[in-house]
């Protein structure tokens, strides 16, 4: 069963040719057939031991990999079999003439020898029909080279019989040999489009073009028998990905089987009960009569959620705690709607987890994870949209860089974050913005955010955040003009932005910022609201529709606010795109884009780059 294609892919073409050359030069092999192995003595003195598959073999030569001696031992026996079959060719033809089977059934195949009935049996029509069916079934197992040698032609669809297992196999036993993390990574890769090429000879080969990975499957319904040049874990995952992409290509849906294996949440039901009771008590009491000591109860429950393996519940509790602190301080930024949304979503999530009647994939979404898992993506073609600096009430500072991906039409981010709640910890926005990127030492982050780039072998997570880990390769590409990029659903006009729907409560969608690019003709006015401490930039489009863009005040961005409030450079800025974050009560601008240039408002305006941007 070791065909030429199989041996070449298992070893390599050069080794295969050397084995054939030595056979032509007269090397011979003597076999000793044991119960579970074959001992092979080569005439040149080398001894090999072969087993049921090529995953296991032994050779007296010093090679650590499969060697030419193993190939010689296999090929010598195959040549002997061909010689013996050729000597019996006349008998095969004689049987075919007596049986007179259908013209569609190739009876001259040597594979049909063991099916030959006695001449007396041909008097029975049922025997003849059974013989024809058996012979036809055997024929479909003959490899392509044998068909050419004997002038045979198949009338069955290619791969319909020999590789049917790839479409009909139950994935459950196949996935048992994979860890949940490995399956989760393969499922993650399937999110990204991949061109595949399918080639069939004696093996069925699936080529993943962008990854340049080739996996060859045998007729045996075992994934372990598939051939892939990648070794160990990488090869094992490539085999599974190739199989799944082949099944997807033929319309097979494996979502349920993959979800069960990839997502196995384990959490504390007791903590779920306690959290739900606490929220129910809060709703009965009401905010006006709620004591300030309630914050301590929220902190205790957040710690319990952490211990109960409920990271998403912990984050939700701390979000409610933050809103409650604003309420007790009578802070202007407290929002009753935001508070109700947080409580409603958490309460619903707790109720669904308590009932336990949802698929494991959705359970996993509600439970969350402590550390985001990053998986390697073959390539990403990204277009810089701008950078935004921020600070949280819990003591974190950072800069987030936004990119539009040409490959899947989604927005990706990279965040540089530091915890500053310790006295000796600081984070300077200007210093980090001017620092060099981890992927290309000569490129600063301020340059990186305004480029068009190509990543190779970069790691990203479920939220499409890019990792700074080793292994990724970054290439700078010529930047396309912003009006030439098709931003799809992210490109809005002013009326569409004003008609935005309020945030909805949805338990099973990815939480993400609502981002958009808005076509702007000009900035008509700017003002500072002393009550809310917000800078308002009023913009309009070519039809005269107006939209307020709101920037909150912070001491770190005081110079930026002053420059924008005085109109420095903005009066010359016309016909550009505003990259914005759409929130419930306001639309906050992140950057302005025009032609091939970009201005990140919080980070570039402070340094006076707005004037240069306007002139461009």
C-alpha cells in the first residue's frame, strides 16, 4: 500500500530516487515474516525491521530519519509482486472472457485475483452478479498509477469511495487525541479565510496556500496516518485544520463537535447563587437607600468570583462597583442608564448560567477567561487608523492603536498598557508614543499608527488584539489614500451616525467598541463646556448636516484641548475622515485622516502636528 506518492511525501523525492537506483543496480532483499513485523536483510549487509505502518521502523544504519534502506525493503517486495502478477496475466484475461461482466467493470485488474470464483460457479447468474460487484469495489481501491499501467478507467467520481471517510468520519473520536487548547486554536484559525488546493492521486492532498502547508491523507480513516512535514504539535494541528477546511469546502458543519471539545467551562455554582441574590437585593432596595458599605459587599463577591473561576462575572461586578462609586460621589459622569445596563446584563448572565441549559460555547462566553489566549495568524494586511491614549479609574494607563484589516474587514488593535496604582509606577504618553515597536526596531509607534503594514505569523486573540510576542514579521507597505480604502460597514455619513441605535443587552456577542469613520467636509465651530469639562467640535458634511464630536478634558491633554479650542490649524482642515468612537450619549473623535496622512488628536495635537496636517 506504500505508493510512490506516499513514499515521496513521507521521505523525499531524492531519497526515493536513490532507492530505485540501487534496486536497478541489483540490490536484493531477503524477508523473514514475523507475527507483527518483517525482518529485511539487504544484500549489502544492512538489516531493517518494518511494522504495520511507517510510523515505526528500525534500521542498522546510523540515520535518525527514514532512510533509503527502508524504502529499498518496501520497493523490492513491490517489484516482486508485480513480476508474479505479470506471470499470471493470462489467467486473469481468461477469467474475464468467461464471466463477460459489464463493460464498466475492469476485470483485468490484478487486485481482483483473490475474488476469482471457480468456473463451475459461472453457471449461476447470482454468482456472476456478486462477482461483478466485488470486482468493482476492489477496483476503486487501485491507485492511479496501476490504472494507467493496465489501461483501466474509473467511472466513479474522484475520491468518492477511497477518501469518503474524510467527509463521513465522526469527529468525536478524532478530537480525543487533541487537548481543548489545541482544538480551540484550530477553531480560531478557521475564522480566517484560507485558499485551499485539493490534489488527488494515490493520496488526497490539501494545500493551505497562504500558510504554505501541505497535508496528504491516506485511504485509511485515521488522522495519524496523514503526512505533513511539520513535526510534533504543529504538524498535528495542521492535519486537523486541513481536514476541517476540506470538510468546510464540501459543506460539512462541525460546529457542535468542535464546540464541545474546545470549550469546557468549570465554575462555582455557589458563587453564581450568591451574586444573583445580591443583585436582586440591590434592585429591591434601590440606589437612593443603598448604604455606601455596599461597595465592600461587591468587592467580596468579586473576590469570590475570581476564586470560583468566573472572570467575566468578576469584571462585571467591578464595573458595577465603579458606577456605584460615581453615584455616591454625585459625579457628573454617573449614568443611570449605564448602571441599569450593567446590572441587567450581569443578572441575565447569572440566571442563564444557573439554569445550565445552553451550549458549552455560550457558557464559555459568559464565564470568560482570566488571561486572553493568543493564536498565530498566517498574515494580516493592516491600515493604520490612529491612536488613543486613556486612563481608567482602577489605575491603568495606556495607548491603543487601531488598524483596519483588508483580509476580513475588521478593526484590530494593539495596546500598550501599564498599571500606575503604585507610587513608583508612571506612564508618560509622550514617551511611549515615541518609543520603538517590538517588531521593527527602527519604527516608532507614532510612525506605526499612520502606516499600512503586512504582518506575518502574528498572534491575535478573540477580541482581535495584536500581541507583541516574538516570531511576528512586520513589513511596511506604500500607504493607500484613505478615500481609496473600502471600509465597509465602518464608513458612515453624518445622518447615519446620528441615527445610531442605543446600546442593547446581548449576552452572546463579542463585546467591542463601536467604531466608525465619518466623512466630514469641515469643522464649523469649537467650544468648551465648563460644566461637563468637554470640548465640543462641531463638524458638517457637504450637504450641511452637522455632528458634535466630544472630547473629555484631562490634565494630560490640556495642551491638546487648548490648541483645538483656539482653532489652531483646524480652520484649514477640509474634506477628511474622522475616526470616532460611538458611545451612548456622545461621539468621541480619535483621529482625522486625509489622503495618506493621519492625525491622532490626543497624541499629535499636543506636539503641534495639527497645523502641518491641515496644510497637507
